[in-house]
């Protein structure tokens, strides 16, 4: 009974995927810092920062660099600015002597969670991200945030609480691979031949609960259905029209939603 | 004042009604427990009788009338947390425990409570996986309960007052008792939990009258005892091997059988080289002396927390043409076993779910272990192919019934652990294997009415295994995993439930779902059946409710 989406359904997604795959492959590496940068960041951190911030980055109260907890900074640019200019009020000196590549390396090391084998996702400006979310990126066409927007896709009002930056990046670039199984799209054909599409909200052995594309909360008894398909393919298109910087901005915005 | 004829008649009528509603209430002698199967209107031991078959001779409810079941009463517990208790029923009175160590005497016909006994376990009580109590045992007019602070308490069954209370083990070393005791002859047999805290497990028997310890069998052999060399150095002192599910008893052989839990630290087997006897084993003990007659180890040097605390199910069946006293065992490690229970000889073993920690069993039933590389998933996962929830066996259908977890795996993290008295001693931990990193996964008990982990991380199944082949004859899958126990009857019904809160009646021969009720709360114990005043009842605990059904009046 349960099967993949029909060809007709996945065709538009496939076209989109192919279209964007070529665009994405060129810029994909730009979304993350390179292992070389992270490695260089470790050396710089040990030399310049660890005396005050400590080997784990948590010696200053209210700050845990390794876990991404800062007093003021949100975006990577903020971090770079703090490093370069210092925080005179709080006693942090300016590291104006560092080259911009060095500052980038430090940010990379912090974003990688102090893990030289880890991945460091670039985090841009949340304000610009919010604008993109509502506009060019097209997120607001399906997602709702803080009471604004449609309910067909998952509400993102607290998405920053349950997802990390790498998980958000993955969700934006390859939605199907990051979609939690519960959110999978459902296609139902009732006994009288009516087709209903929606997003799964809950399921058990005998029933399934969905919100359909008209935002109705519906429960179906599985035994009463002619067809019941749960797809592993997300209906969300990959955010490949965004530049690397724009992607970092959207991630920054999503991280603030909690 | 003179009584009129009319009022006299009323008094006689009332007296008659009272007399009729009195039920024959007698002491539960050992002889009655021994022959518990012959009085199916009662439920006298954890597993129904000493075979632990959970098979009842009551036949009022049948496949053709089961759809006429209606709810007769409901009892709500007053505490927080999963309700895993197995009620007993003695001549119309039900005895059921609730967390942490409350006992209630309940009228089995109406669900109204006669008395409530509250035992407050010491605040330092420590249990890894829930403040569970799985029920009491009865002998004479006395109930016996193990407590979270590792005491054994005798309670007057008529008024709920404690009679005696003995310390079974030291709560400061994180010993606890969650199982229902087993009474054999004049003794109360009990086992201890604490498998995540470096205890040295044991099974012990106490004089039912006085609470004096009669014997003790350590589930980890000490220096000089056979099996001691299956441990290195001091490891045996804190090697766990807890006992947290009730055993069975064969009166002809005078052997009592108990399943033993995981070795400690749970997830770092390289830290405790050797087979680690008698962890993950079944031990057959002389019921009078506690002396070991035989043992069979399911998972030597376990690194997956595959406790073998499943209920030993005993049956006398024809095995390759010869009447044989067997023991059937669907193990947490994913294999179903048939053993000769007189000798412990391995007769058959077959995996009932996907298994990749072993490539099979050798001719003696020992697994050929195939540990997975670091970071790779192991099937079945940490909660196992099945677990502590009681299975059932029907001599009529010849089938063994269990709840299984299918398509469920775990990625293990292994770390070295240092033993500190009473402290955690686990050596790493289990991590979920989800289709998307960070997605929700299953755990111990249901955490939400929304199944946001889905069958992508595992699904439940009711399985009926033919012990002659070790293969499922039928199975019914469930969307969520299940901790439902089994009850089967001589009318070929099978009652069970699961985490989704459905209570099912299935055709025991085919698995066809004949009737179901949506009770909403997770069913994490087996249903029981009993009869009062000629009416058969079925009770099941779902969430915080003990619900009792019977046919429509």
C-alpha cells in the first residue's frame, strides 16, 4: 500500500533538482569553512585566545565559544569584528594585527566547535536572512513563523532550538535528506476516489493524522483507504537560487528562531 | 420494636443477597499455587502459574463473542510514570502495585479499593530506567513485595499492614528490586536490580513466615566457584548480572529458573574480557538450596545490554517425537531458543528479527559473534528484539507469542568506566540510528502521544513462533514499537497491546485482529484474566488506567 510518489508528482522536483544541481555543485564548498582554515584556527586560538578564554572556550562568564554561546555576536561578521576591534569595556584587547585570513580561520575553528575534524557552517546576518526568508528565498510561501505564513509546511517559529547550523544547511540544500520522517508528505486516495495530499502529523497502526494542502486537520482510517502513500521525498525545493552568503544569512535567521 | 412480617421478609432478602455475594475466600496454600492452572478464576502468580505460560483455561470469552466485550470498570493510579504492574487475583480480590511501592487490594468485580498500603523507599534508591514495581506474590494470607530500596516486605492481605520487612541488599550500593517475587513451598524467591551501577547480582530465598534468608545464589561466581574464571581480576566484584524479572518453577524437577541481566559496564565488553558468567544466562537452581543445577548463556561477553531477563516459559511438548520438558525463550538478543529444562541442553535457536551482532549459533547454541565496526549500527538495537514484557504459550495451538521490535538498531559508544560504589557503571552508551541525523528515536517507554520517530526507526510486531521450527507462523505488525505482554486462553484468543494504547484480541491461531479498544495510554505489561461469580473478566493496564472488560450483561 505504501509506496513512493508517482512519477507525475516527482517530475517537477526532479527537474528542479537537476536544474539546481549544476548551480549548487560549483558553490557548495563555499557554504563551509575548509579543514585547512579550521586547522589554522586551532593554532591561532592556542596562541592568542586560550589564555583568557581557556582551552575549552568557556572561561569567560556568559561565553562558551565551543558551543556557540556569545554575549553579542550572532553572525560570522560579528565574530570577526569582535576579534579585530576587541571589546574594550569588557577588557578584551583588539587583535588588529591579525590578517583577515587569520580572523577567518579563528571564526572557522569556533564554528567547528573546536573540532578540527568537524564541519564549520558559515553563519551570516540574521536581519538579511529574515528579508530573504520573506522574499527571494521563497521560504514564507509555505512556512509559518510566529503566527505569519501558511501552515502546510512545518512551522519554523522554534526551529533554531531543535536544529544545528549544519542540519539547517543540509535542510536547505538537500531537503529530502534532512526531512524528519514524521514530516513526510502523504498522498491518500479515499474509497470514493477522492485524492488528498498533505503532511503527516501523526500515525499509528490503524490511523494517520495529516494537515492537508488546505490546512485542514484530517484523520483517516487506513483500512478505509484505496491508496495511502508516504513519500521520502520532500516537497520543498532546494535553496539553490541563493548565493553562499545568502544561504549563510538564512541559516543565521533560522538559528535565532527559538 | 416488633418487626412486621413485611420488614422481616426484607431483612431475610437482604441477608440472602449478602450471603450470595460472599465469595469463597480461602488461604492461598502452596498446594493451590502448585495447581494454579486448575483454578483459572484466579491469577495466583506473576505468570499465571509456575509454567509462566500465561495461558488460561477460561473460555467464556471466545473468538465469536469477543466483539461483545465492554468496559466494566477502570482504576486510575495516582502517581506519575509508566505502570508496569502485574495484578494477582485471589477469590475476587485483586492485588496490584503502583509506583513506587504502593499496594492496593481491589474488588475484582467493581474496581473499588479495599485498602492501600504505601511503602516509602529510601530517598537514595536508584533505578536506571524507572521506579517500577511489577507486582506482589501471595502465600496464605500474606503478600510479598520487593522494594526500590532492595527490601522485601510481607503485608497482611486482609488489611494491608506490614508484617515484616528485611533488607535484601544495600541501597547505598544501588541495589533495588522491581520484580514480583515468586513463592515456592515455604519460601519467597527474589532477585536484585542495579545492572547499570556495578552491583554483584544474586537470587535469594526468604522464609515466608519470618523473613529469614534461606539461601542466596550469586549470579557472578566468587573465587573458587565454577565459572569464576570467566571474569578477569576484580571485574566479578562489580560485574552487574542483575535479576529483574520473575522466574518459573518445575515442581517435578524442583528447579526454579531465572533470567540474568547484562554484565557491567554495559557497553564496554573489552573492559571485562571473558564470558562473564552468569550474565545474560538462564540459571536453573534447586528450589530448596539455591544450588546451581545448570546454566545456559545466551550472550557471552555482551556489549549490547542484551539482558536475559525474559520470563522462562515452561512446557511439556513432543520434541522430535519424544515427550520433552522444554523451556522456550525469545531473547533480547534477537534469537528464539528451545532448551531441555532438565539438563539445559540447547535444542533449537533461530533469530526472529534481523541480527548482525552474530552470524548464527553453533551446535551448542553459542553465538558466533560479529561485532560491527565503530559507528556502524547493530541489529537488534539496545532495547532488543524483545525485552522483559511477558510472552505466552498455548498448549492448544502449540505457538509461543511475543512482542518483537523489528527494523530497529543502535549505534554504540564504548568508553572505559571506573567503578565507584553506588555510581553509574555503564562504559559508554547507545545512540540512535535514524534516517536523518538528529531525528527523534525510540527509547524506554513512549514519551509523547505524537509518534514523531515513526516506523523509520523500528516497528512493533506480535509474533507467533512455532517452537518446533523456531520460525514465526504468523505476525501482526504495529506502526510503533511495543512493550505489550501476552495473555492467551483455551478459547484460542490472544490478548495484548502496545505503546499506541490499542488493546487487541487476536485469533491465536491466525493472528487475525478480532476486537480492539483504543485506550490511549501505553500498555507495558501483559493482560490477565479471571472469573468472579461466573463471569470472565480481562484486565489490562494502559497508561494510568487499569481497565477491566467482560461480556455485555
